């Protein structure tokens, strides 16, 4: 008897490689069938495909800075960036180049799919591949087609059209630059003439024909007048001190004793000497006579007379010194006015010089710009037809010998691997979901019980 526990709770055991081998042997026909179907399907699909050939041409793209107006002399231009090369890659497959290639090779008649396409340009671009070589300036231009000779011809034509388009673009730029420079010449020439006339008119109007000479003359005048002013000031101060001293002496008769220190008048010196002699004579008489003696009074009268003459002479001298002081002060003021006037003229000359230099700089800059444009105009006219192309075809595309698609060997190898994987996977999946008991081995494997007997299968009878 079989207990319920033994039926519903079979003994578990680990799976071994022989179990997988048994499963594969059990489903060998299914695995073989799926394997053959997969391999045959891939093989038929591969051999039914139209072989596609890819031709490759090598193009060199050199960077080139612009040359119009020598802009590289003004702005430093560094190494070309990735944007420059990406732009060139897009230009290779741009519509103008593709259209010229199609037209040059008459591809609309030679390639039916282009004629049937709604947009022949896009259909052509779909077969083009641009592949830059790493760390170089070389670019691989590739084109795919079922005809290897036509693929090579189209690839070479596309590369040549790109080089020609680049050269035409440069020539057109040179022609446009030449036209622009010619147009600018007339305006610059008028500016040069106008600035020259304005400079000359200002020079005549301001009276600065010899600017350097005028500056030197004005500076020398200022130095001379300033020196004369300082001398006049010193003279005025000397006369003023002398006048003040004479005024003090005239006001104080006792100061007459110091007349030698301030006056060099000969008459005054003679009168003072005479007064001194009279004083000596009076002193001698006083030793003999009294104050009221006629001889003493006579000498005293002479002394008073000499003193009056000295006072009158001092007043006359004071008036002369005052007159000299007024003259010195007037001269000082005149010289100061002259110095100030010359300084004002120097300031005005500086202002005129600033305006003059501004006009001269404008005239010089216009002249330099005119000469630069004229030089570039001549150079552009001479070299406009001698432009060198920075794009060149290094290696033309040879006729490809082997197709790039389909890759029969790789496809067959992949189909074999996929067929095996599909067959084995399906067999294992079926075996995993199949839990029925069909053989005595299944009883022992799933139920863990020994087989006591086998009931044979009899053919049915009516």
C-alpha cells in the first residue's frame, strides 16, 4: 500500500548533470528541430540578402584662420576646436555637396532607388558615413551600395566635391572681401581728406603753425619774466625798507644820528659833518663863555640852520625814495601781470595742443586704416585666384572586394549558438512544467517509491 504522505510529499534530491543529459536525450528531436529551424532560417535570410559594399576615401582637413584685414595680427587664434571639425563633417553631407555629386554622376538615372525616393538627398545621405580618425586631422568618407564600383565612384566624387566646395567657398569669400574693400576705399579716402583738412584749418585758426617752437618760446618767456619779476620784487622790498626808515627818521629827529645807515646822500653827509664841527666849536665856547654869550648863540644859530637843511634834505630824499618805491611796485605788478598772462597763454596753448593732437591722431588713424585697406585690397586682388585649399583628398576609395553586409560567417556562427540556446531552453522549460508520471523512473524520481509492478497496455477491442 502507498501512504498519502508518500504520494504528496516525495523525497527531494539534488539535480545532477545526468538529469540534464537525460532531459536532452528525452527531447533530442525537439532540440534538433529548433536548432535546424533557427540555423536554416538565418542561413536563408543571410543568403537572400543583397550584398552591400562600402567604399572608403581619406580626406585631410587642415584648420585655416581668416586672412581678411590681417585679423590674426589683432586677435590671437588658437587651435581649432571640435566644433570646427564637427561643422566640417556636417558640410560633407550637406545638401549643396550631395546635389552636385548626384548631378555630376547622373545618379538619378543610374540608381533607381534615388529616383523613386521622395527626397533623393536624404536617401543619398542615408548611405554616407563620416568617421574621423582619432587624434588626427584625417576623416574617412564612406558610402554603401550594392555595386562596389559605383560605391567607390560615389565616394570619390563626394570627397572631391567637398574639396571643390571648400575652395569655391574661399574664392567666393575672397571675392566678397574684394568687393567690400573696394566699397570701403571711397569712404575711407573721404575720411582721410576730411580729417586732413580739419587738422590744417584748426592749425591755421589757432595760430599753432609751429607748435613745438611756440611751446619753447612761451616757456622761455615765462622763465625770463618770472626772473625779472623776482628781481623787481626784491628791489621793491629794498626800496620799501629804505622808505620806511627815512619816514621814521623824518618823524623822529633823534634818528638823524643813524642817517649813515640808511642814506648815502653826499650833501646830507657834508651837513652832518658840518653840524658835528659846530657842536665841537660850541663845546669849546661853552668852556669859556656862558650859554647866552653872543659867540655861543651865533654857533647855536649855525647849528639850527644846518639841522633845518638836514631835515629838508631828508624830506627831499624821502620823497625821492617814495617815488622810487611807487615805480618799483608798478614795475613789479606789471611783471606779475605779464607772468600770469604768459601762464594763461601756456594753458591755452596746452588746450590747443590737446585738440590738435586729437585731430592729428584721428587723421593718422584714418590714414593708417586707409593704407591697410589699400594694401589688403591689392593683396586680395593679386592672391584672390591663388588661394590654397586646406581640404585635400589623401587617398581615393578603391573598389571594395568584400561586402560589409551580410556577414555570412558571423551570421552562421550566431545562428548556431542561438539555435542551441533556443532548443536547450525550450527542452528545459517543457521538462520544468511537465509533472506527469510516465515511466518507472518517474515514480522513483518524483514519488521516491520502489516500483512493484507494471500494468501493460493492451490494444483496445470493440
